[in-house]
């Protein structure tokens, strides 16, 4: 056997031993996508990258919305308003999310349609919701339309579907603290209070409807469509879980 072949075999042997040690070591650890130490670096809200998008949202609001939505204005002061969405809007004759309400309002005053789920829309939604920071969530489930929307949202939350036969409930109630795709599954709890949020893994400001769609895609479910009753109902159902908890946006999550 030549010196070259011996060297190659020795390198391969060392590589196998190294990989075996690494795999054994890794399997002994809990699979986490980000360590608590690293996560702590992202808790300083003054450094939240989403603030830039919120500033853009404020500029849009000041330009096209503030004339109506100011103290004493035709549309009224919006402080606390976001804490009640999704809710039934008489003018639209249906239950709307905050994003849907903004879209309907823009249509009423002949403004250019803003793409649902876009970063620009997220900035405006977050700015409007930030006007309610520190105010408790107060979901509206009193009208027949809201009750119907809530029930639909509950159905969507619990319904298993897709090739993995998963549901929102399966991950966020039945498998809490287990791991899926390197991520620890958690209960939803008051999550609605901090959305829209900046997602580190996506490097962008994300509204809660977009988060639903991302989660569904990862779980092998067909994502719901923005503005559809099923999407609005799901948001209402999850927002109801956060009743009484204070709003704090933009959030900052993995």
C-alpha cells in the first residue's frame, strides 16, 4: 500500500470518528433553533429592526389618514381601536381584521390599494396598532357575525388537514414543549398582543396573518387567503385568547 493511500485512509478514519462524536454529542442536546443566550440579544426593543418599517407606516398615516383620524377628526382618535380587532364593521357588513379595515378605509377615500400582507401594509398596521400599546386586548364577540366568525376560527384552529394531518391545535395545545423542525412548540397564550412582529429568521416585519400562512406552509397545510372569512375567523379566535393582556408592538420573535 502506497504512502498516499495510507494518508487518505487515515484522513477518512479521523473524519468518521469526528462526525460520530459530533452526532452523538448533538443527539444528547435538546434541538433548539436559537439558544436562550442568543435570543436575549434580541430583547432590546430600541434595537428592533421593525422600527424602520413602523416609521414608514407613520409617514403613510400622517400623509393619508391623519386628517380624519385625529382627536376631534371625522374618523376619531385611533388610540385603543386596534385592541378591538377583528370585529364586525357595519359599513363593510362583515368581520374585518385591522388589515382588512385599513384596506376598506383606503378604498372608501379612493386611495391606491395596498397589497395585503406586504411590508408596506405591515408597517402601517403596526403603526396603527402601536397607538394602542399598553392597552388591554378586548375582542369583539357579541354580534351574530362576530360569533359566527369566532366559531369558524375555532373550527380552523382545531381541524387537522394536509399530508401531515396537523392542525394549529395539534402543535399549540396538544404537543406543547415538544420539538418540530428544530423549534420548541409553545402554547399560543397572549401571542396576539405582540404581532405584528419582526421575525429574525425572515428578517422582516410580519403581520399575524402572514405568520399563520408561514406556519401552515411549514406544517404541510394549504395556507389561508388574506381577508377570507377563515383567515379573519382564525385571527379572531386567537386574539380572543389574549383578552385582557396589554398590546406591545412591534414584537420581536424568532
